[in-house]
C-alpha cells in the first residue's frame, strides 16, 4: 500500500512539473471599478478548456496548464480587455506578450509583459444609440436648411432690391443677366462654339471694364461690382 | 422586387447600423432571468432558506448547473453563478456569510461566494478533473465543513481526500488521502468538532455495508484513529446518518439494522461502543430534511408514519412526541413530502406538504419560521415551478421549467375580428335604419380618435410595445399592427413534460399544459419532446395549430412515439379529446422509437413519421392526406445516418408509395461512406424561407445567380482519431457532395456551429493551430462564410431552384468563401428571416459571454476583395477584406441583459418585411426585434410630424404673404406694359 502512495506522490510530482498555474490580476480602473461592475467573468486560454474565474479582488488562477502557446482572453459581458499571448515553457515563468486580434500569431511580439499578468478593462460596451429628436435649432443649423432659407429670402427680396437700384446699375445688371442667359441658351441648345464665344466676349468686356475702371467715378465702380456679385 | 432589395441594402448602408435606444429596453424586448429547476435529490443542492446577517435568502443548486440566491420576498434572483457544462455543481454549503460550492468531476474545484452579493471570493482547483472519481448520486463523497469564526475549510473530495485550506487565501494546509484511494471506503461526510475532524464513510463488506470513521486532528491532518463501526447497512443512502449539533461535543452516528436503530457517539479516539436503541417499532429509513446539523432527522416507521429523531443538547437521543401519521390512513390518494429548516435563531422546524396526485406535485418543501403558524414553505413542483407559500397563501411562483426549453417556435396569431352584428337578408327598412342608427353611436368616438391621431401622430411604430394596453383576455389574444405579437410555443426537456404558450410581446405565459403519459401513467414515465411543427397557420384560416412530436419512455422500458396536437392560441387539444384542465393526452403514433419526421408543406400540412423499419406514418391519417402524400412522395428524399461495418454513412432515402393497405416504405438510394473513424454529429437541413431575388447584380452589370438547390443539407462530422471536424453540404436526392471542408478539432472535440440559408453557408469553429492557413495566421475563433452561385462564372444561369435533381446542371456551380476572425465563442447561431426575404439576412449569434449579437451580412460577404476596392466594387458596397470582423457593441441586441447558456436562436418574420423577431433560449429566455436593413418600410423614427406640419404651415404662410404681392404686380404689369 505504501508503495502505491509513493507512486501516486511521484505521479503528482510529475504532473506538477508538466503543468503550470497561470496567475494574474484584473486591476480596477475608471472603466471597471470593481468586481460588481465586472460581473461573472473568467480568464480563459484558447477555447476555454483552461480557465479561471475572476474573484472579487480581480485575481484569477488558471490551474494545470500544460506546455504550449495560448491566447489569453477575458470573458466578460460588458467589458473589453486586451488579448495576450502566453507561452508556457519548462522555464520557470510563462512568457506573456501582447497580441492584436486579427494579426498573425507568429512571429510573437518582441515586447515581453511582466508576469503575473496584469490586465485592465479597455472600455465598457455602450449598447445604445441616443434617440434622434426634433430640435428647431438643429434643424436650422443644417447647411441644407440654411441654403434653402437663403434662397427663399433672395426670392422674396430680389424684386425689392432691383426696384431700389439706381437705373444705371439696373441697366448694367439686366445686360449681365441677358448675357448669362445667352450663354446658358447656347449651351443648352448644344451650340458650344457660340457658348464659348459668348463667354469670351463677356470676359473681354469685363477686362475692358476693369481697365477703364479708374477713369470712372469710384462710387459707380463699387456699384457695378456689387451688381456683379 | 429587385429594386426593393437594392433599396433596402442602400438604405441600410446609408443609415448605418440599426441599434437599440435605451428607451426601447423592455419595450421591444424582454428577458426572463431564470436559474433552472432546483435539484432536490440531495440536501447538498436542494433549495434552503439561510439567514445572512438579518436577511433571509433562498439558495439552490439547479439542473441548469447554476447556484442561485432568490429573494423570498418577491422571488427575484439576487445573484446567480452559471457553471460550465464540464464543471457540474455537486453541492453548495453555507459557511458563515459565504456560500462554498464544490463542482467538477470528483469535486475538482472549490469556489466561495459572498452570500449576499454573489461575488466570487475564492476559486481553488483541488485536483485535476481527470483524477475525479465519478459517483452516483453526484453529491456523494463531497463535503465542506468549518468551525464557526474560523477561516479554515475542511473539504472532502473524491470520497477519499480531505483537504484543509485557508478560506480566504486558498492556501492548502494539509491533505490526507485514505490509504485505499476510495476503492474500499467511500467517505460521505465530514463532521468537525473542536477536538477532531471525523471523516465518516461506508466500507463494502459482503452483502452489506459497514460504517467506517476516521478521526483526524484538524490542525495538522494527523490521523488519530480509524475504525469500522460494527454495523450492517443495506442501503447506505437511507439507512445511515450522522447527527450533530453545534452545542454538543459528541456527534452521533445512526444506522438501521434490520429495523432497529444502532447508534454510536463519536470521540477522537473512537473508543465508544455501538448501542442499539429499542423503541418498540420497526423503522425503514432515515430522511434527511436538511436538519442533521441541527440534530434532527426524520424516521419512517414500518406503518408509514414518520417520527422526528432528535439529538438533545446533552447528547442524548429522543424521538419527538408527535408524529406524522401515514398518508395511507388519512386519505389514500394524498401523497406527502417533508421539509425542514432553521429559523433566524437556529431553531429547527419540520414541515409536511400533502398534495393530491391530480394536482401539480410538490416534492420539496422547506420551512422557516418564528412561530409554527408564521411559516414560509418553498415548493418545487414536478413540472418545474418554484413557489413560495406564506401562511397558506401563494406569494410568488417562478416558472423555472422555461430554463429547460428544448424546442420553441413562433406562431402567428389572427387579427381581432370586429364583432359585426348579424345582418339578415330579410331585414326590413325600419329594422335596418334602427340598426344603422345603433351602429352609428360609435361614430363620435371614432371621429374624435381620428382627429386625435391625425394631430398627435400617435401611430403604431416598430419601436412601440406590441403588448396590448388593456387586458383583452375576454376576447382572446389578437395580433398587433405589425405582427410583433405572436405566440411562442415552447416544449420543455428534462422529462418535465410541459408545453407553454408565451406571448412574444411581453413574455407572459398565455397558457401552459402538462403532457399526459397515456397508458404509461399507470407505470410512470417521462416525455421528451423531439420536434415541433406548425401545422396550421393564420393564413389557413381558423386558430393556428401545432403538432408536438415526443418520445415517451415508460418506466417499464417501453418506448413510444407520441404526438400532441394543440391549438396554439389557447393550448387546448385540437382533437378535443382531453379537457382543458386535465393533462393533454397524445396519440401514440409509433409503438417504438422515431427515426425521423418531417412536415410536408403541400396543399395540406402533413406530418410524416418513419419508424425503425422506415415505414411511413402520416398525421392526419386521412384519405385526403394519403392522396396528397402519394402524389408528392416520388419527389421526396431524405438522408439518415447509419453505420455499416464500423464505417459511418449518410444514406439517402426515397419513398415507395404502397398501393395496398401496407404502409409506404422508404428505401435507400445513395450512400456516402465517411472515412474510417469519422462520425456523423448532426444532419441539418437548409433553412427554408422565401427567396426574393435569385441573383446578385454586380457593379459591372453582370449577374451572379444564386445556387438555390432546395435539396441541400449540411452534415457535421467528427474524426476524433485525426482530431479533425468535417463540414459537408450534400444533395439529399443524389448524395452529391456540394461542399466539403475540414477544420481542426480542439481539446473539447468538434464544436462546429453552422447555418445554411438560401445560398449562404456559415460555420464557426476554433482555429487552435498557430498560423493555421486562413485569416492571416491569427489564432482564435473563426467564422467562415461561403456563398454558392450557379454556373462557373457570372451571368450563367441554370435555374438551380427548379431543375430536376437528375440534371447535370445540379453540379454546375461555384462558390466563394472567406474566413473571418470572430471575437467570441458561440453557443448558437441563426440568420434572421423576414416575410418576403427581401431584407438582408443578418447573422444572430448567442455568445459564450452571455450576449446575443447580430453580425452584418455585408461584413461576412465572401466576395470582399483583398485589395483596395474599385469603383465597381464600391457600387456593390463591398469593403476591403479584413480578417477581423467588426465587433460593434451597438449590435449587441441583448444589450445589458445577461442571456446565459443559450442553446438555440430562433428567428421568425413579423408582418413588417423589414423586421424579424428573434428568440434565444437555453437557461434564460430572450425575445427582441431586429431590422437588419433598418425599418425601411415604415416612417423612420426620426420622422417628425411636428416638423412636417411646421414646414407645410411655413409654406402656407409664405403663399399667403406673397399672393397679394404677386397679384398687385401682375395688375401693375397689365396697366404699364404696352
């Protein structure tokens, strides 16, 4: 009987040599303040055959992990944690490295993290979108809405503006409009050549006007510029 | 139709993802926070009241592998801890203000929880799970004890190992394993006194058992003595017990030997002599009512009456003055059960519950009281309900049977029929006028309602609650505007034999029925539901009906296939054979096991069953049904799994319709032999549903036609020797392998989850091999998305949904596949389904971190290019391939609900094309609505009637202002223009 016990003890020593308990800690931060906020959570290696629950102090122990390379993740309902690459070798301590999901597992990162593992919550999941509500100010701050309002104001105000213009400026404005109209007509009817020629003519005239500008009265120049706008 | 699809996808892309608002919580969804049916078989897991400080809580271990604390005031869950399936809870022990649990094979893991909050204080692996000894019952050979005001815990595991650990740090102080390693003596209990720790167990001897006690020094683990108590116990579970009391220094071991009680007091040296107690009666068994630590146990007499045996404060044994008379004498059909519990001062009480077998059966009762009259009794019924009775009245009830639901289906419900007054043809003029005047009295109300609705714009919206505001129980259940209100018919497993009708709008149980055992009621038995079919829908007229196919295993070993036919609205028997207040009786369809059953969706919905000899049975078995069956039978084919000469096969069958009185027989037509050592795990048919578009128009104006062969099904296989898992897609008529993939098995074996809808197959697995080929050598969970298309390239059309399976074109297809890194382990997956199938089908998964989350189909598109997208691809909304699937918390449709252990996700269409109802069940039950392409068929939620009215009135105002101006101007023009 004693021999069996001895054998068993020997066996347990062997298993001790092959397996390793990975210990770590979730450190509380502003994202996740305590175990109550975290809820039932566990640290799990790969698909969860080796795992350990996270205690009220944030500690976890993943018992009896055999040699190998593992992906450590924290399973929590509300919080996101970094994933880590853990290499359990027959060296005294496992090697812990950061791992970015979706990247190749090999070659491992050159950054070695301290052991025992310390992790903290990256973010708390925000499941909700704020409801969109009707807001008059927001409605009018919309650029499209502003444009529309501007156009409406112009439409209403234009006749009065034209009415109040001095006759000379009005004449000039009408001429300008007629020109624009002819250019548009030309393009619409497909007569590109005529369209271009009318643009050229308009440009020529403009340059002529600007060159003759200084000889004219300052007030009038300003007025004509205003109408061009 | 195609336009609509494009529009839907466009809208979904433009408006981003559909997500839930905080104000919608509890309105569009509901969640039942369940704990499972209490395990009352052993006092280690049975529900019990415990006082923590000055608060009383109910603790229980449950069949869903949960340790739960319930509030006795309202029955709410104070906390629960969900254990993994491979880590079964064997018992919980209240130690001071903590709950300590032992779980896993042989009691491998010890956990300690704060009893009030459920915070995990300590988790300690006591031995490797592989070294755990299996025991029946599972709680045998595990125990935890400690002294008051001491941190040290003494734990018995595996029936042979005693460990002492520090209760706060988990540090092991000493370990003792019995010399025989549990092969001869199984220890069942630890008794701790100030002087010694006694490990009490039973040793096998010839024809009977002998009680064995080992006394250990608690501080060092040193053995003081070890001795057999001269005793002969035939049944160690009912004829042996140990009574202790905190104020008594010597615990007493009791046993029954040929009807007499033997007892011995335990001292560290084990020198006390065993003595019999002569009480003049013959006793049959001890019943542990949870009071043995208070020195009380129930003793059954030969005549059926029970007495309480008590350990006095001075260490003497006495039986109670009163006794519970046998039920046989008082009323023959009244059964009874006992329960016990201490009050806040630690005074023990015993309660008896009696019931009539015609009612729901109570099998567990606990009592705690200050006075005998002020008692609370917790009852667990055999149908899985947990009820608290306070002073004779029902205080609350929890339907924990819903935690065991294995089958559930959505059933649409009819609209409310306006009660029209009967119009007779021979109605005279006066009568008609009178009737119309009478009917017109509702008009003012209608007009007022109309105006109010017009002004306020309070219409039904897809985010409003579908539950009726007023109780309509008198008129029965009726659907809401958008068909979000449906009945969920759910059948429970675990042999509880219950069927529930649940209102999908608010989770209320509309009806529930107990499944009758038929002839087996006389011998006992249980019913395991297998399939649930909706045989009559609203569109067929009348009330919808469902058929539940179940297997009945009688206690005498006979197995039958039974069918229950229910009205889905009321739960009443559609065949009108059983009354509404009696158990629902089924029809015995097959005298033997069911091999497979199908719902034939022809002119009439017919359920087809196949027995072991592959004979076809029909339900309903009418001549009309037979004719329909005979007409379509040649086009039917189905696969079955068999094994021939150690090799597993999938064999396709067709049905030969019999002309005579014999039953039609199915015969094999093809067989697919799997490689040696590969086993079939599951056969899954393709999810049926309407297909809105048969092709996909690409950015370059070519079309990919979907491969929509209706006979496809998925086979999941496992090859443990090679540690590989197989996924096959087969044609059930010919056995053609349309798709085959092999993935690596993990340490838990093959756990591939798959779903196949239209031409889209997805499967989920764990890629454990570092740099395992796909998804850029990442390690983790994978979701593989495969899409099948007709022909070998674009614009090839084979009409795969219609062609004969014998056409060569059935194998003329190609497919695209892509593998994605998936963020979680999942327990179930399904795709959304909508009324016409126009809306994009999103993937709904139940993850292992207790979420239900949707994943966009666009992200799972296997045609996502590995480079920058071209303009044409952008037109199709293709995004550059990224191995990592976006994990957006806004897509967690279960938001902060903890939906644990979901085993299945079911989706059903609502009346709104854009919206799909989703049900997840397992331990919890969760229902919500999802709109994968947003609610494109109703006004958007940010549509605002006020805004519209504002704009229109603004325009109106502008017209009113400008109108006179324009008039004046035109008048002036008329005057001044020449």
